[in-house]
C-alpha cells in the first residue's frame, strides 16, 4: 500500500511554489529526506492522524536507528517548526 505522509511538526518549502528559491529549497529538503530514508531499512510512522487533504496522513516519522526525521530536517535547516494554523508567507523576489 502506498500512502502520502506529511511529517508532523515541520513545514518544509513547497515544491510547487511560484518562487524559484522556494522550489529549490524544497528540492534540497526532499533530497535530504530521501538520503535519510535510503539508509534506513525500516521507517516507523506513529501518532498517525488524517490530514486536511484526502489521501494523505499526518505522522511522526522515525528511522530504524531511532532518529526523528522532523528533528533532523529542522536541525539541518531544511524545514521550520510548524504546529498548525496559518503559515507565514515567505518573501520571494519573483513574487514582488
């Protein structure tokens, strides 16, 4: 079964942004996540709930060695903390 997962506790840059810089940052965040997942024989999802978009869940994601994916993305600067609610708009030179 394939399911789309939104990682609980973080906000990563949008891959479909109109802003080139935001899209690039999103690609870098995705690459960092792919690297973490590629080196983990198992990925654990806990604290699972429905997301506001159909076909996606919200979950805490942990690698086989116990590392918290959200924590790693935060500490490496690929995402910012997010606890729900309205997200701040990110400035972009192309959107001005």
